[in-house]
């Protein structure tokens, strides 16, 4: 039964058990890093307060050989619409990774027109993308990519709204809509590039509720009833000896042991 509990616990969404982020890449070392709450993505960055310059690298992964991966900054609010994005995908002609700028205006969200690349109206100094494995790497489901961007922020403004996502297809040089699961729609984070502190995200609260409900089901809905059933029906079987009591005590103890974690709300 303990094995069953551990298996169920490990099957909880990865956000609660995400790996550590890194400030190291093959070409650069950054000052800070942060795991993002969805898609097993992360970022690392260095902020230069004297000239308000932000150097940032996004670590993401593809979900299709013909897909795209991108991140961007929304200058006004934590949402997709209005985001100034850098999107990477395989060039339809050469197969090499290309990185192009896009502005996600309302027509994109409504799918009224293809998403076309155009210059960003923010002060982007440089951008590049690199696959893990270098130029010999190929795009496939799960292939990882680093997307770098250096930009100047507004003076005395250190809080940014970061948006990221990935999609299955690119038509020509127009990325198509990304999946619309709750996780994909929650790929937004607001944080301060100077302090590294982030604002609470709705997806974090949702994940805590999922964990809370799962542990409730395991403790009160599974382990405790099994312990009671064991005591009720097996203690009369003499051939079992004291085994029924050990089984009863073990299930009850496991149920009570999980109880402190159920207080998460």
C-alpha cells in the first residue's frame, strides 16, 4: 500500500516537483534563474540597473517536429494579447532553426488572420536561438531549445509580464494556435527582474488544490477505509493470527501520516 501511495504521489503534475533551474548555458552565465509554472520551462537572466538592460534566456521544448516554441513580454498586462514575442521553429525550406519577432494583437487570439512576423516596438538589442546538441540537433517531440533575448526596459521599471508557449504546426512562417489546455493557457508569469520575486500565479493555487484533493482521496477515501475493513472482517479469521492487526495499524498509520499534508489549501 505504501508503494501505491508513492506511485500516486509521483503521478501528480510535475509543477510541484520541478527540477532546479540553471544560470549556466554553453555560452553564458546569468545572475538569476527561475522555474516557470508550466511546460517544464525555465528562464535565466541578468539585469543591468545602470542602463536598464535585461539579458534573458528561455529554456523550452518542442511538442512536434513541425512545431514552434516562443516567449515574449507583454508591456502592459499578464496576458497573451499584446505580447511582443520571439518564436523559434524549423525553417520550412532549410530545416534550420529560425527565430522571428511577432506581435500578438487581438486578431491572433480570434484567429482572424495568420500570425505574421514584424518588427517589435520594444527596444530589442539582440536575439538568437540554439538547440541542445548544436547545429546537428534535430527538432522532434521533446527537443529542447534555448531562446536568448537582450532588451532595454523602461527606466525604473523592473517588473515584467512574461508569456511563453509552444505549438504543433507552422504554416510557412506563421505559427498556428497553441493547444488550449488549462496548463497552456496559464503560461504567464509576472516577476521583478531586479529582486527575482514573482507574483502569485493562478496556476499555483490550482495545483495546490489538485494536490490537496488527491491526498484527501488517498488518505480518507482509500487507506482509512481499508484499515477499517481489515479490522472488521479479517480479525475473525484465526489462520491469520495477528496479521490482520498489523495490516489494520499500517493502513491507519499511513492515513494519519498523510494528514498533515492535507492542510494545504
